[in-house]
C-alpha cells in the first residue's frame, strides 16, 4: 500500500478536526446568540475555517517529513509493518553478524531465533509500560553470489502478552 497522498491526508485531518470542533463551536455559538441560524453560521463557519487551516498544516508537515526519508518505497512508511530488502557486498556470515549487531540499536532486544545456516534471525524488543507494544524484527539472509548477500528485514508491532 502506497503512502497516503496529500489530499487524502488533508481529507482525513479535515474530518477529524471539523466534526468535534464544529459540534462544540455550534453549541457554543448557539448558547451565546440564542439564535439557531446565527449559531450554525458562526459555529459551522468557524469550524470549517479552523479545520481547513489545521488540515493544511498537518498534511503539509506530514508530506515534508516523508520527503526527508532516506529511501524511496512504494510501501507505506507510516505502516506498523515494514519490510526492506538490501543487498550487501559481504559474505552471508558477515551479513548475519551485521544483523545481530544491529539489534543493539533497538535497545533491549531479545533474540528468539538465531539460525545462521538457514539465514534466519528473529528478535523482540521490550514492551513499553504505557503503550503495551514492543517490536518484532526478523532478518532473512541469503547468498546471491560470491560475497554478495541479500538481507530482508521485517519489522512489526507486537502486543504485550500478560
């Protein structure tokens, strides 16, 4: 699934903003004015202007952040399930060691599967106390030529099991 377009994000942010803010503004203006038409006009109009402003800013910031990513991908960079494939000019054993050492960057990662012959390495990170999510990361290492290795990295959120 590709990353959402600017207009799709704009529509989502607009609806997420205009509905709650609009209801509140209409109620507030209705109470102040005592007139239904005036309350709808002022509250609804204010909510539309506010929602357009917020949606434009948020969708623009999102677009700018995605442009700064160091990779181009058809995958959705906002997805909780990521998959990337890289090719390295090293032997499979060196690539496997690089994958193992890269787990240190994730903090408290616990290796659950480590099979260098099959080229499979799986690990999970500790769950956070607030969100209850950790990360599940797997590496698939396969040789594609002499001193040429393909590594596929899968990353996804996992639920806390307690």
